[in-house]
């Protein structure tokens, strides 16, 4: 039997939503063991001077407990 936990993280990229997801998962893997998946809960953009300056994602990361 395995037991999993879900934790919520946010990640911001100046490039794209996809890059924000990749950076978030990369960072989660440095702290959490046994990351098995993630669910994209929300996404938003930061606007400066009328232009998109950042892409933010909220991820729910699933990892299996030891």
C-alpha cells in the first residue's frame, strides 16, 4: 500500500506558462521525494506597462510518502 500527499506551490517565469510549470516541478523535486505528478490549479499573468511581464502557475504536486 502507498500513501500520497498533495502540496500546493506557485512558480513564476518570464518566458511562458510551460516554463513556469517546468521550473516548479524541478524545484519541488529538490525538496520532495517521490514526486509522481502535478495538477495545474490556476494560472495568471503579471502585466507591466501594458505588456505581459510574468507567467504564474499554481500547482498541486503529488508525492508518495515513504
